[in-house]
C-alpha cells in the first residue's frame, strides 16, 4: 500500500513538473529576445558583464531593471533610483498577497522562493491554473526555474554579443522599454476604472516630467495611479465590484 502510494505520488510529481514546463515554454520564447536586448543595453549603459549577471540574478524584476538602466548615468541619486524601482515593482506586493491562498501547501522555504520567482507571467499562469486545480511545488518551480534560467542565459548572451550591434536605435531596440511598459499597462485594460487610473497616471507623469523632470515623473505618475485605484476600489463582497472581481 505504501509502495503504491509512493509510486502514485512520484507520477503526480512528474505530471505537475511536465505541466509547468509546458506552460513555461511559450513564455520563454516570448521573453528571450527582449531579455537579450536588456543584456546588450545594460553593457552599453556601462555595466560590466559580472554586474549585469549579479543584478539580474538577485533583482529578477524586468520592469524595475529597465527603469534602473533608464536612470543609470543620468546624475540621479541612488536613493531616487531605488525609490523608482520600488514604485514600479510595488505591484508584486499585491501579487504576493493574492497568491498566498494557492501557496498554502508550500513549506516556509518554498514560499520564500516562490515569492522571489513571482514575476508577471508566473502569477498569471498560476492564477489561471489555481482556478481549476491546486498549485503544487513541482508545477510552480519547474515553471519558475525554466523561465529564470532562460532570462539569465538571454542576459548573458545579450551582454556578451550585444556590442556587435553598434546602433541599437537603428533597429528599434531602444523602444523595448516603452513597448514593455505599454504591454504591462494594457494587460489590465479589462479591469474596472482602468481608463480613470491610466488617465490620472499619464497626466501626472507628463506634468511632473515637464516641471520637475526625471525620475520624479515615474514616481509621481505611478503614485497618482495607485492612489486613484485605492480610493475608487471597493471592499470584497460589496456592490458591483464584488461581481466583477
């Protein structure tokens, strides 16, 4: 009986791991090119290959790292860069709170690692799967490790060979940052009050950029959007907001 149970658990672990890899493959294909571009841009902005790999391995937050690069070398104080990175990455606080329910079966160490790996596609895939079945560590970490290792490999290759492209703007590679942020923003277009939050954030960011300049337009624009979202949100289980989630 115990032997049969062990075999069953092993088969389930393999199935979960296989599902994780299957779901991660399209994400890897999508992120590999702009991850390589990030590596090339980082080297161009003055980071060494070692600095690139250390920051990518430890921060692992693509949007925040692009912000860091955008402010790098612009005579911006370190504390302002850190604050800008925190503002951009604040959504992960919400991700962590939301994902706590489907990480209930994880150990404390597994939960800590899970939160480190919790990037946008990881959250989206797990949230979708959690609506149908329980999230198991085998699924979560097979997905996470494949995406993370692909991100690091692409960074390395971009940093190593990116200098072969002398003029990145000629190929439109300098547009990767605004395109990436646009895709993130419009991924929330189905949410209620999206237009109001977007209009407020963009207006405040433009006003700040024209008056006080960078990096304050990032901080003030993002902060204004989050403030409006918080002020207009409804508590769970109340009114129409509860029906639409």
